[in-house]
């Protein structure tokens, strides 16, 4: 590619995860050191701007310490007197809906290197106002936050149009959206990418997104075939393993996966060398990508040990012989000093004199020796094997030291042990303490995974069909909480565990909000919401329901229709809307003493941080603030509707009892 003064120079990075393990005594500073190096590389290579692909923060509510560290670094490296040599041609009010402007054109700021960023699944919007941490940085003028999907019923991605001389660059951004939802939106053709009306073919089309690229379920990923072929290059965030070379997709565009800048999961993909990338785009529609290895990343070495493939006894024997030979060599090479010889002679003399009269002490020493020998015999041979492997990995990790003054010295080591017999297990916490001061992660140095045995058709252990039917593969790290909950209820065909009123996806989303968003009221809010929706439907049928089976049939029919009929409001949007409104209601109650009628129930934001564009709201509680005595007039007396509601309440209680044991 020919380079010129009109070429865009862009530093590309994703998944910085600022604040990861910030309370860890050894690893707390890792994410900030790596991010500072990213900014230093931007200054060193004289880039036009920095493009971040999501998950700048590790949490959607980063600590004050994390926020201040981030803001200090951005001010230090991106502000200054250096001129910005490109223009923005698109409407900033559309590209940056929060601030309505790009920061380097703000007369109150002195921006030298603009930063453009989307949000990821870790720093997505949440809480009161449904804002994310990036919007705080955007309000402070430190970054330009773009790509948030505001209307989930009709997604339109409008590019940021940049021009530098004759080089035209269109930057499309799509912040993290729940993969299953995004997959459905693409299938239903509800995602549109807008293109410039003038000189359409002259624009280099660059897109940055933050989604699953690897297929982790039927719809829990974003296929490359869903994306428009007019794109030239896609920056793919969320995947942490760094792929140094962009690859050519079947859709005729290239994909670049920068990976994370800090190790967050001790997996094989994280052990690949961490890089950021210098992207250059010229006016001939050509681009060039140069990897820039990060030198402040903590060394990390991963190894998997399959015990079934190793002769443990022979390996332990070899290790002990090697250690014994090494010890003998050290003792042989060590010259004894005059004092050592004198002390040795005196000890031998005392030993001879005490042989006759110190039998008790001699017996005690003998007992101690016996205990030592007994402990050695009881030592787990697998532990001896893994200990040697860890020592070897520590030596390998020393080769990863770059010499950078800010690079941490203590390495991360992870040994995944595949075992088949529980007798091979040992206490990993106690084992890790042996390497205190030698590794950074003594608490999770070793992880045990059971060896998966393929059952043959004639195997006696596979004769019980009830055992395998109720098991879930918990070793699959890509399964989400929501997927597991939904799978449990769908696969459980017993009458006691059948979901007859509530829906699997609704309960899955509620439990996900409880686990990941710390929303303690999510499950109860979801139950109340779905029961009220069902009650409204039953009341709208205006039936007497003398036959309980007729009521059950109508409930099941409506439950099925909500999950399958595309014309109805999608259940997932209802779920997220209910959770977000419940969260907002909780925040409002915590901040002010509101009356029953003062709670705003018209918010259309969802828990993914993307509004669903619907006005469907959670029905308010029937307290004095929402319904007075006079409001019952239009509904009539306690006729068939009242009896139907009473029977529905009894049915809801009967349907809910199996989930909590009838208590």
C-alpha cells in the first residue's frame, strides 16, 4: 500500500477491561499499565485517532478509582496542542446522540488525538437513566461514544463520515447487543446500514462491533454472512484471543480481531501474545495493518495435562531421580568451610558420647524420621508431577519478559489437569501456597476437569436413561446462565417441573439479571409481570371458567402464542422492559420517598442497554395511588371477570408451587 500524508492512521484496540481484578494485591494494576501503553503507542506512531472496540471497562459500574485512573490517562495522552488533520462530514447529533458533537471541535477542549469507542457487554448501560460509563467520559469530552442501538424494532446504523484530503472513511459502529436478539433482528431484516448518497464507491467502509464471533449456540453468535458485503474491513471486539493477520471473509470483506489487552480468563486463547494494531487507509481504497505487540502485559503460560496419557509412576520416579542428582551435584560442588568442618566434627563427637545415655532422644529422632518417611509415602504422585510442571512453566514464563520497566515480573500460570480418578485430586489452594512469591495467581494455579468418557451402546453405565436426561454440560464455559435455566425447564418433562404459566425465556432473563446485574428484585418482578399479563388476557376473554381444564387450555395457548407469534410484542422485549423498569423503580425508591402514583412506568429501555422502541409497560400495582375506589366503576361488579381472576390466582399459585417446593 502506498502511504501519503492524506492516509488515515488509526490505532485499533479492543477489550481493555479497565478495573479487572483491581483489588487483587498483585494483579490490580495490570489493566491500567496495558491501557497506558496503548495510549503511548498512539502518540509514538502519530495516529489521527484511536478506535476502541468495546469493553473499555470491566464492569458497567466501574469504581471511582477505576474511573479516575482512566480519565487521568486519557487527559494525559489525548489532550494537547497537536492539530487534528481530518474533518467530520456527517451530522454529529446523529452519530453522538448524547453530546451532539465531536469532542475535538469543542472550543472549550484542546484534543490532540480523538478517541472513538463503542460499548461492550461488560460496560453496557444500566441503572437509573440507563447510562453507561462511556457516556460519563463523553460528557467530560474525553472520548466520542457512538454505536448505541436505541430502537430495537428498527436498527439503523449511520456511519461517521471522515475526510482527510482525498481519503474518505465511513466508520460504522454497533455496540454490544444480546447475541440471540441481534441474530433474530438480522433474520427478520430489521438491521439496516445506511450509506452516503454521494460518491458511494469512494468511501472506505470500516465497521467496529462487539459480538460473539465463535458459534456458541444456534443463535448465540453473529455469522459473518449477516453483514453487508459492501464493507471493506470489520474490527471484531469481544473475542480475547489476538489474531495478528486479518482474514478474508466469504462476504468479500476482511476481519481483524485485535483481542484483549489484559488477561482476564486463564484460557489458551489469552496466552497468545497481546497486540494492538496500526491501521492505515489511503485514498486508493487500500489498507494496511501492522501489529504492535504490548510489552507491559504480565507473562502468562498455559498448559493442559491429561493424566490418562501419562505413566504417572514412571514420571514421578524420573522427577525424583532428577532432583536427587541435582541435589548431589550441588553438595559435591559446594566447598566446606573450616567452620563447617569443625561443626561437623563436634557433632560427631557429641553423637558418640550420647549413644549410651540418650536413648529417649534417639528414639524421638527415629520417630520423627519415621513420620517424615510416612509423609513422603503418602504424598500424592499427581501433585509431585504437577509441581514439576509448574516449575517448568515458570522457567518458560521468564522468556516472555520484555524488559519494559513497567511490565510485572511475577507470571500467570495455569495448569488444566484432566483427571479420571478422584484419588488423583489434591488441595489446589494449599498447593498454590507453595509458589507464593513465584507466581501472581496462587489461588487458581491449577484447575481440575474430569475426563469425558464416550459411552458405548453396550456399556452398562449407560443403561439408566434418567441419569443423562437431567444433566447439563457444565464444562462448556460458553453457556450463559439464561441458556442453562431455559434448557433446564425445557428438558424437564416431569409434571412437577413443568412451566405452565411462566415462560422459560422470561425466567432465564430474570435470573441472568439477578446474577450479572445484581438485581435482587428481578425474579419477583418477572413473576408479577408475567402473571399480570396472563391475567389481562384471561379477563379480556370474558369467560366464566366453570371448567378448570378450559382455563388451563387458554393459559397454555396464550403462553405458546407469546413465544411463537411474530406479530405479538416479542417476549424478550417484554422481559427486558419489565426488568429495566423494575430496576429504575428500585433506584427511584432508594433515592427519594415517592408516592404510589409518582413512579414513572413509561421507560422503554432494556437491560441490554438498547431500547426496544415499544410503549409496553409493566402494569402498576393496585395501591391507592394507582387505582382508587372509583376506578372500579367501568369494569362492573364481581361477575364472571372476578371469578375468572380468582381462579387464575389459584392456578398461578398451583403452577408456581413446584418451583419452590410448595413453601
